[in-house]
C-alpha cells in the first residue's frame, strides 16, 4: 500500500528513483572508495590495521598525516606499471575479439525468425547457470597439455606434439573472451533487434549490394550497441582477477592479481590502495571518452 | 534520363503470367499487365489483395514462382533489387537516420560511379524539385512528415529510374496534407516524366491521381481502366462496390435485343434496361446505379410514371456539398441517394417523409457476379 501511494505521486516518483540510485552509488561505491583513498594516503605500519592512522588527536591538537609516497612508489615500481599496461592491453585485445566474434553472433540472432530469438538468447545465457569459477576451471581440462583440445588436434593429425596453451597469455585471452562475449552480444543485439530492416531494402533498391549496404547502413547504426558492449567488456576485463590467476599460472599480465598479492601476501595496504585508486581513475578515462562522444553525437542530432 | 530511357524499346513495365504462392495461399495469380511510358498507374485494392506483393516483385524483393517481369523490354525477373532500373519509395520512407537530407538523396548515386560534381549537381536538382534546398543539412528526425515524404521521393527519383514504385506514398500523412500532396505528386511526375506505379488502398487517391487503375482482389487483377471507366463502367460487383458507393439491384436477364438487356429486378418489382455486356438470357446479374445519379423528389399525386419509385426516407445526413439519403422503396429495396446541396435552398427531406426516387435508365450498369 505504502509503495502504491508512493508511486502514484508523479512529482515524488522521480526523486525517489534518483535517491535510490544515488543511495546505492554512495553506499557501495563512494564510501568504500573514500576508505581506500584514505588508506592510500597513509603510511605503512606494523599494527592492525597495517597502516598509520590519518587523524591523530593528542588531546590538544588534531594532526592530519597525508603522504603521496605510495603513488610515487607506484610509478617507480615496474611491476605496477607493467601490470597496468598489461591489464589495458589484455582488456583491449579481449574487447577486439569480442567485437569480431560477437558482432556476427548478435547479428545472426537479430536476423533470425522472431520465434527463434528467445531460444537463441537462452543458449547464450545457459553457461551463466553454472558457477563462473567452475566454468573457468573447466577450461583447464580443455587447454592443458593432455587436455581435450590437444588430444583432439593430435587425433586429427593436425599436430604431433601438444601445444603449450595453458598458463600462457593465449589461455588468458581464451578465458577472457569466453567469459565476456555475452556482455558484448546482449547490448548489441538490443540495438540490432530494433533496427528497421526496410533500410537495408532501401539500400538494395538504391543499388547497393548486401555486403556494402551492411557497412554503409547496419554498422554505423549499430555503433551505439558496439560502444555499450565494448565498454561492458573493457571495464570489468581490466580488473579481472580469477581468469589470469587460474588460466595464467605464473604469467602475470594483469593488475588484479598484483593487487591481491599486495593486500594479502605483502600486506602493504597503503600501496595496494594507491594502486586501486589509480585503477579506478584509469577506468574512468574510457568511460568519460565514450560519454563525451555520445553527448557530442546527441548534440549534433538536436 | 533521356539516354537511358531511349536505349530501351518496349513498355516501362510488362508483366506476363506472374504468380506467387506462399504455401497454399496465392498472393498473385497469373497477373498480366502493361504500363505505358509516362503513366501514373495505380494498383488499388484492400489489404491482402496482392497489390504490395506485385509492387515488391517489380522492385525485386519478392521472387515470383511463375511468370516474368520486363522493365523497358528487358527481362529482370531473376535480377536482384540492386540490379534493376527501378526505384522504390517505401511506405515508411525508410530514410537513413544517420545521414542528412543531402546524404540520403546522394546515397543511391554514390554507387553509380558518378563524378563528385555530377552527384552534387543532381542532388541540387532533386532538392530544388522538392523545394528543400535550405534544409539539406537536416537529419531525417528533424523533419516533418511531409518533408520526409518529399526526401523519400527525391532519393528515389534522383537515380532516374525507368519506373518509380510508390508504396502507399501518402498513407503516413494526415488527411489535409494528403490531399494537397496528391496534386504535388502528380505535378512532380509530369515534370520529371518518369513512369509511376503506385500502390494504394484509398480509392479517392487512385481516382484523382492515376492515368489508369488496376483494381485487385485475392491476387488477381479484376479490372484495368481509366478512373472514369472504373467508376462508370465497373466490370463486376466487386469493382462497383469497392469504388465509391453504389446501389446494386439483383436480377435476371429477361431478354436481350439490339444490345439492350432487359432485367427483371425482384427487389424493385420492375423491369429495367441497360446496355448489354455479353450476358445471356437467364443470367443472374445486378444493376449498378451510383447514388449521385439518382434524383429524390416529393411524391407525385398522379400515378407514378415508369422508372419512378415511391419510398420513405429512412436516414438523412448532410455532408456539406451534398445530402445523403437512405430511402426504403416500396418493393423492399433500400437505396442510397446523393443530392448536391447547391440548388436545394437548404431544404432537405426529413426522416419518415414519403418521397419518389428516379434515375435516368442510361445510368444503369449491368454487372456480373
């Protein structure tokens, strides 16, 4: 009843929705972020928690201790710089493969008979019913030296000796693309599905062969879906922890395992926090870029 | 345009025995049709009659099962849409939302291997034709419905097709705009001299715009003719009923002499005469009489003359330029009568009034089943 009356008030409804979203954002993002930011500006110490308090009150004065040492150390330590770059590179390559594989997939589903589309989408989401961890472990069985893939290739006579795939960057890429592909396909499908197919008929009528018409009409019109999907892949892929840990072995391409080790192995919370803050800022960049491009496009249209 | 048109001898459109089946349903049945150069030809019919399938087979979007299509004397039956010398204006207009007005119009020319200045010149020409030169940089979603319709037209004619196909070109416009756009479309067609084949379900549209009309029903062409032929000499009951309103009197041919058939009409309890159209004595036929051919008048005290039927007004409505009556005749038939308001001095026959309905026997048209 109370919800009913709440939603019947049109003027309040908007602010309620905004307040819910804002509240979620403050509680689950802003507060944790500022906690981490605070730690990143503190000094390492041997106490529990393992960092010196930022605010000290000796009964007379309040002292605030801030240090940017952690951030400067971050830049001077090659493992952080390299794994940052490695994360960006891995995420970029994952995104590119997701686009190359996901575009035809999304297109095929959108072009299928309307009655067949729900089952095709279901097929794509069925893997999500199994635990993420188990699915990644399953890839070990496929990719290892005497795994399914190598045995199949040897049986087919394609190769004589097993390929070294497991614990290389290749196994990381395979796992990443496998996991993130649906996140690219679904938003793109949503855009393609709404596309007016008579536009392609019009292009054909105006003398354009199907393949050229696809590049001139379908591709530009689906770019918002590609951008949304690429973002949904790129941002979480940059911070991916499990896949490089499980499929990468000693190969360390990415920042998230490094963060884990700093927090829980080296117990250097301040530097790990600094690295986390830097990662968030790094991820805001592509977001800001996409957002700017989108508002520019919206402005050009208005 | 001239070079391309002159290079081909033969009618812009020639269709022979075209048939299209979807499962067991016939969308088109054995269609034969010739459209002459410079015509504005309409395919008229209600939804599902096959008119859109026919238009789409001309464009190449529908592959017929049997028969052939010749455009300018060349067989294009097996050609893809992008290989045919025809262009289509889509019902939804199908303007490319990511291209400007200019970009939309130039789109088809970009594939024709034309030099840039030539493309620019032809786009300018087309923009002038639709009087939208100042809106060339607008995006489609910034245009009104009427402006979109004109851009769709320009985009299709700028390629100088041998035939322009128009799928319900006015249906997306509101009524007022639709009527003014009809005349504009006819004027543009005369100016550019391209043959138009247009699909419509709107009989007024077909009558006012076309040089000839093909009335379609259940995948067949029922009648082809000029608007006056279709209206005044409908071949059968379907055409008579579909175009405008009509009074149909069922009857049996009693005799035929000197090209005049005498029909015994049970509902009128009278014998009426009409020009024979190849019927035989004993055939079941109907006499079609248009409401505006009938005259309504006060009852004569003297005995009614022949061709004059007494009745009671059962319904009256005023449509501005005319009064519309429904009159229950003594024999049981109910007829519609239209009377021009001019000359009635604002007087009308109210409901329940006894009247007489008469018409010139020359207005009788004999139609088959």
